[in-house]
């Protein structure tokens, strides 16, 4: 289900965004973000079509401003 995948990807994205990382050489706090592209599997899909759809969703997330989730359905 698209809503479930979006919810899971947003939980992951939020955890990454809220994680504080200390740069060991300076002790400075560094923040990171993640863009997530995902898709739903369809019985007629090939491996390459699944990967292409998820890859397109990832690039769309980055083009829309990064640090977000985009779910692509057929």
C-alpha cells in the first residue's frame, strides 16, 4: 500500500534528520538529511522496471528540494 510505504519512508527520513552526528576531529555537530524514492511492486514488473521507477522517484525527491520521500506507482 502506498500510504504504508510513505509512512515508513518518512519515519526513516525523520530519524536520519534528527540524528546528531559529532564530527570527531572538531567536535562540531553535523546534520544530515536523506531523500527517499520508493515504488510498489507489480506482478508484471521486471527487476529493471522496479529499479527504474524507484530511481526516478529518488531523483524527483531531490529535484523537489531534497530531504523528502517520493513514492512512485505504476
